[in-house]
C-alpha cells in the first residue's frame, strides 16, 4: 500500500523560550514542511531515506537495539520508532519512506519536530493497525523522544504545533496545562514573512539547555522566598517577585519569561480585535527582550530585525525559534513586500556576508495524509 504524508514546519508568532517554563505560546503551522512517500511492505524492515541528507536509516522492528546513529537526522525517527514500538500491534508492519522537504534544517522552523511527528503518524496510520493517533499523545511522545533520546531539553510547543495546528488559525497553547484554543490568523492586507538568516545553529551544542537551567535556578530563588506558597513554573510568577532574585543574569532571564507571557496574552487580544499595528509592536518588543534579557539572538538575527523594523510597510519583526541563528519573522503590508525585500536583503547580505532568504507563508494545517 502506497501512502503520502505531510508534516509542516512551524513559526511561533510570539511566546519564545517560555514553553519549557509552562507559559503561553502562539504558533502556526506553515506551508513549508516534510513530505513522505511511504510504501508499507509487510516486513519488519523500516527504511527511511531523505533527499539531501546523508545515508539511509534502516531498522528491523524485531531485532533493533536502537543505538544512536552518527548521522544526526536519523536519531529523530529512530527515537520515535523505539518509543512507539511497545504500542505497535504487529512488528512485521515495516515500510519504505522517501522524504522530501522545502524546510531548511537548523533554521528554527522545527524541522526536527516535523520529522518526529511525521514518523509517528506514518507508524500509527497504517490501514491494518488500530492504534491511537490522537495528536496530543503524539506530541507528548515526540517531546519525550527529543528530551530523552536526542538530548534536547525542549518544551512541547513544536511537536504540539506540528500535530495540532489548523489552517487560517494560530494555536494558543498553555504549555503547563496543555489547554489550547484556536485564534483566527488571517491578516487581511498584511503578510507574514519568514527570513532565514542562514546562520546555522545546533540546539544540542548551543546555550538552549543552559537557558532552561538558568530559569529553574531563578524559579528556585523565588520559591525560597515564598516558603509554603511555591509556584510550579516561572510563568506563574508575578512581576513584583523579581525582587527576590538578586543575581543580575538570572533576573534578566526571569524578566523575559514573565513579560513574554504577558505579551502573548496581549497579542491574542490584538488578533481578536484585528489590531495589526499593536500585534506588530508586540512582535518587536518580544525581540528586544530576547536580545537584552534572554540573550539568544546574535548579530545576524539582530541585524535582520533592525533592518526590518525600519523598512517600508513593516509593522513588527522578531526572531522565531530557539535563536542563536535561524529565522526571524516580519509582518508586512502585502503591497509593500517588494520594497521591503529591496531594503532588507541587500543590506543584510552586505552586513553579514551571508545571503538572506525571504519567503511569504501562511497558517496551514498540521500533519496529515495527502489525498
């Protein structure tokens, strides 16, 4: 049986680095992603190949020991297969998969989460299998894979967005309770641009895990002062409690987390009121906080955002994703996109020695079978 699947990338509109702090996030699934042509073989062999990526992942469902592979991309589907194996009714239901993608790897658009969720969806949607394909459960399992098998202390936002997003809507997710709602995102007269700095970054080698540790330390200091009234995560903290933190670096980290959570709530209010100017301003405020308080931007991201907010028709801009390179987004008047690109790209390229890629995207559906 031949089947085709698609898992999108995601852009987080606002709410950065607070998913693992139990905060609110506002992602959309985008038109770019990873597609798969899958042939179910009826054997225990799973083979996954990806155009543009080195090697082939070969797994025997009956004999695999699940040792991590030297090719980093393989460990995402390998981990998903390992963690799903106890729930698979027949270990002779293997498949061959050819992957193709227009999603740049390591750019902050959740290519890893897309690959994880795609693998889970392929395994759980075989016609002969009656397994649980609930999107929330898939997101939870894929987060577990990334935390425990791959070794990145990410939150659940990326996997949840790839699994659960809906076209023409943003997904407001409480990362503590996993309560969620859809918020209409159809910016009439405006377009969302994704700008790839082409500055590569590797999450496991970056300061991503360090930031999570710093937030846990800041939370511990707050709870030490609160005694018998502890809180579970930094996003539950009141702004006035920042006075409990005396160490300057930890104070900055906590300040970003608390204020970013407020900005997400304000952004939802702006979307519901169709106040695009307010929404754009909140995007830019988020970037300044990520630059000054959380310190996860860097020269390339700061350069593209600075150029964007000064360009014609731009209402706001910010980095998206983990930072340390990767992508930024901008909300731009649709009729001025050409002028915007003319003002931003050549100046970015000159300042950085890199080549900025700019694409227009929109809110799309999460992972799905292609008919």
